C-alpha cells in the first residue's frame, strides 16, 4: 500500500513539474497582432462602392493616429530561466511534502497499513500500534475512527476507564449510533464499580430506543438491574439478549444460567441452579497485613498463563474475615465467555483500596498460573505486598 502511494505521489509531482516547465514554452502567441493598418484595409474594402471622399477620410484618420507603418511580424520572444524553473519545481515538491507531513496523512497511511496486518501481529507489535494510535488520536481529537477503535480496544481489554475517555469524546462530538451509545454506557458502568449513573442509563436507553437489540446496552442494563436486586427487570433484559444468541451457543447457555439464578432469587423456581464446573479460591493474607476496612477484592480467572487482558470470569467482593473463600463459575463469567470451556486457567487475586482493578491499584496481590477447572477442592492464594 505504501509503495503504491509513493509511486503515485512521485508521478503526480513529476507531472506538476513538467507542467511548470513545459507549459510556458508551449502556450505562446504565434499569430501577428492586428493593427490600425489592418483595420484601414478592411474599412476601405467595405467602402469600395462608396464615394472616394469617405475612403480618404478613413486614411486621414489613420495618419492622425500615427498607425501608417506596418507592424513587425514577430514581437520579442519570451525569456526563460532553466535554473529558475527547476528551483520552482524543487520548491513545489518540498512545499507539498511539508504540507502533507504537517497534516499527518503519512502517519495515517502507515497506521492503516499496520491495522490491515494486525491479525498476524505479535502482542508487542499490537501494543506499539495502539500507542501510535493513541498519540495520533491526541493530535487529532476530532478523528472519530481513532476514538472508536481505542474505545473498543480498551473495553475489550478490561480497561473501562480508558475506554470511557474515548466514548465520551465520541458522544461529545454528537455520535448517536446505538453501538457507540451502548458501549459508552457499558464502559461507564464498569468504570464506576458496576454503579449505573444517570448518564450511562440515558445512553443505554437511547441506544435501545433506536436499536432494541443493541447487545451492550441490554447487557449493561441487565447487570445494573441485577446488582440493584431488581431481578425481574434483569430477566427482561437478559431474555432479550439471549434471543440474539444461537441456541446451544456458549452465550445462550450462560445467559440461561444467570436468568435461572435471577428466577431463584425471586423464588419462582424450587429447582436449584446446576452449578457448572468452576474454581473454588481460598484467599489468605499475611499475618499483621490485613487490608484496610472497605478494601475491594477482585478474584480473576484468565486463560492459562495469561497475566493481562480481559478476564474469563471475575468476582468483586469485600471480606469481613480471613481467609476468604470464593467460587468462580459460569455465573461470574464475562459476557461471551464460559469458565467451563477451559480446562485450566490462571487465577489472580487483587485487593484494591480505591475500588479499581489492576496491579497498579493493588495493595496486595498474587496469582497462580495454572489451576484446573472443575474441582471442588479450594486452591489457596497467599497474598503478598506488591
């Protein structure tokens, strides 16, 4: 792509240079200009049948205007400076290149080329590309494509606070697409520790008013209703969301489980929810290092060996006493995933005083790289100071 661009740009500049040099030489006046003598001959031919006195008066007027001499057949030739024209072409080339570089289009071309190969890129290359896109998005804050790309990247990477920055930029610019509004609501909900603000609710409801099947908005409102113990409303949203999934798909089964759990909370079913395979995690803290009261505990499950990225399942809780025992299963899975689909996972526990996930926010944290899924025997995670 970039090779084609360079070839085309070079050809256009060469064409422009050729026009600057050649056109002045080709566009010259070669005919003899008309003079008063020409007009006299034309007038005398018109008066050939008239009285001789009229022809004499026309000749006399020409003499009075001083136009009796014949003009030269050729005027002075144009003078061209070869070095001056070449200097002009060079200036044109440099000016165009500087303008193009200043506008940043060359960087946009390279980013687009990298995005076309992102599926074959290594994780380090992807992170480097995201860094370039972030810098470019700050340099061009009105570029909606970059803001949308970064919002989706950070939301899928379990960094809702970062994603929210770009969705706020899109909505402030007047974006009204249901997908953008739905994901903006989801980002704010997750960034606010699963508390649905008025703005996030308005975004989600506006998205559903335009597209009743907008998945991010349905998932957000369903989770918010469940967190608020409004299980009836949660069932309504999750049933609509499950209808979008193919029967038998992981998403369809997972939503069936959370709907059944909501029905059980309402007392509408005497049948217990069958527990899917999961992981029981027992968390202990070092002696004399108990976390401050009100600290938030995150228990995460990721694919085996992974230390970053979107978790498969998450439980957010607080501890009254230690050790703390928590079960991760499909009911705590992130949307679109099932813990039971994995044979082994990595388990990480973080204790955050500010309520935000991430090792940078953790007072204490620890991880186990390979834990089998499906056993009822707890795996013990001993927290350590970061």
